[in-house]
C-alpha cells in the first residue's frame, strides 16, 4: 500500500475504485474493533456508499491501496449485502470522533478530533495515532485548544470497558478464548468485573477461572455466594479446582467442598492430599481410559471429544476394570498417532506401549519435567505402587508451575485478543 498512515477524517468521501478502474462508490466510514485493553484497535474494513445509496462493508484485506485521492480495491468482487453494524464494532467517524479522553502522561482532558490508521506487519491495519484537542478554559470543542497527535495507548477512555455496557462487552467476550477473557477481565475495574461474573454462566465462568491469576481467583471467588462458588468449582477441571481450593484457608476450602456434589468433590479431595509440586498434585484424575477389548474406533471417538484438552487427548491409557481412577491394573498407553495409523477394528490391547516408564504420585516437579523432556511427551501416566492409574500429568500443568509465582499478574498476554471479523468471514463464505 502506498500510504503508511492515513487520517480517517480525510478519507471521508474518497472515491473507491475496483482494480480495473471502475468506480464502486465512496468511503462513508471506517469500522474498527475496540480492545478491552490499551492495545490499538484493529481496522475491520470500510463502509462504502454505492451510487444506489446502499451502504456495504468492504473488508480491509480487500483494500489494495489508499492514497489522498482514492481507495483502490484488490478485487472488484464485493458483497452487496447492506452493512449492519455488529456489537463488537465501532465507527471511527460516527462514534469515535468527539469522544472525551484523558492523556495518561499529563492528565489533560481532551476530545478526539481525528484518528490515523496504519498498516501492520501482518497485513492488518490498526489505529496507531489519535489527534486530540485539549483546552484549559471553557467547553472543549473542535475549534478551541491545542491539537496533539499521540499514540493510541497514550489516551485513556476509549476501551470497550469505558465506552460500552456490560452486554456489549459480553458479546465481544463470546468471540475470545478463555485465557484472553481472563486477561481482559483482570484489566477491568472491580465493579465491571463483578458485572461480567454475574452475567457469565457457570461453565463459561469456570473456563475463565482456570486461566485467572491466583489473586484474581481468590477475589472473585470470594465475591460469589457460596452455592454458586461451589457450582463453579464443580464445573472446573478437578486439578484446577484443587489448586484454587489449596490457596484458600482450610475452613473456607472445607466449607466449599461440603457444598459440592460428592461425586464432584471426591476427585478434588484426592488431589488435595498431594503436595502441589508433585505428580499427584499436578495430575488430572480424568484421563482417557480404555479397557483392553476397546477398538481403535472407540479410542478415536474418545480422542475427538472437543471437551478434552489437546495435550490430554495425545494419549489413551489401557487398564483393567474399573476404568475410573484409581483404575484396575494399568497395562500401558497408546499414542494418538498410533491410533490414526491403525485400522478401526483393531483392538487397543495389541498396540499398548508397556515399556514407557510411569510417574509415581510423589515424583517431584523436577522429576516430572525431566520425564517429559526425556521421552518427548505432552502427557504421562501417574501410577501408584499397586499398578493403579491415578491420573495423567500434561505439559501445560508442568509449564504452569514452572513459571514464576503470580506470572499471570505481571506478564502481558502475548495473544492478540481482537474480536473475530465476522463481516470478513461472511464475505469469504459468500
């Protein structure tokens, strides 16, 4: 693209041409997805007025060139569906300009009079700069005060949590992974955090709780009434619930365990008997277990379960009945890659790897780490001296405990948490 930075106010009314020079319409506005943190919002696309007065959406990836005179598209094929603004979208000219902001460094109050979009290394565009008019006397207007061009992160008051209600914030959260929701939730004011927590269902809240820092977990669990706190703990993975309860005073942890259903609390109680930095404390008590007469087809059906984390689905464990942990005699494991190479009617008993060493429940974190490195695994069995499978440790559990205490509180999320470009997805499917 010819331009490296374009101020949106100057784009209004620019002619939009196809690659062959045919005029398609003119720019009406620019659509962006605000972020829940201070990161620059991604540009989703343009609102274009056609000669028929219909307004359509053109994804930014379809834009080949932006210059002071015109916008040129990379393709003449665009969706003629009428533009319908989504809850996670903001119009720069129609909604962002004239917004009040506070400059972080100086504390001055101003209004946004323009916004500059810039291309990124990933072929996306984002709002990189804001033109902010500040003034010391009288009511702030576009015609008074001094205009500063500042980085997006230098202005406070434009995030989703600042501009949108809880309902729209939840709509954005629906498109995000639990880890990204947790990172965003931790940045919100406490009152807004509580509004979000109240609105999320127990299953979704449990997924988010598993990704929160220990400090945020304790604060938000304390906000919940006891019955709902127990429901959320039941919906969490047993090892994550055990970790959280282990952070609480014994009296409080015991009270919540009593409120949980017995079949949900029993595996959590079992995990809490082990030290947190041992294989028993790290493991999940719900690995994929199969009897020897199970077929490859049955094993693959279990592996395909979307509720099973990828690391845990990398290996199935073959045991004598009972299959619930602690199981009957542990016979060995079968790697998911082996299952993919076998015929569906074959029995898993004929594929068992009985030579892979097992972890004992009292194995230290250092021993578990060396075990994974030695055998190039992402999951490993935890077996007691009587050859009963107790659970499985996965590499994500190991990493979580190898990182410094409180790492979620201090390390920024490396994941780009911008909402999904639903308009672009629809155009691609059209």
